[in-house]
């Protein structure tokens, strides 16, 4: 006899890239409830959420960095450093 259950989360894992400097210390936006907002048509649009599944892939995501001639999705930061 086997009795058990499993949990499944259908939502992909997300993070907020980048870090800011406060009081001489780097604080990553992901663990400090930070947001990345851009001004568009007189209002603020949230561009914070990135998918872990596409981290550092070419031409993916909303927040990118140029590496080796390619635009790549920004990775998650930990205390101002990318893992």
C-alpha cells in the first residue's frame, strides 16, 4: 500500500535583476523588494520581473546587458554580485 501526495507549482520561478547602493552597501533588488520602473506615456510601468529559465540567454527578458556583442538577459544579483 502506498499513500502520499505531491505538490506542483505551475508558475515559473521569477526574480528581479540589478542592485542599488545604499549607505555604502550593495543591496540586490530581489531580496529587498525593489522595483524597476520606467516612465511611459505619462505613467510608470513595472519592468521588474524576469524568468529564471531564460537568465543570461541572448535576446530574452526586459532587462539586458551587452556581452560579447550579444544582448543578454540580466542574471539575478546577490548583494550586488551576479552569481
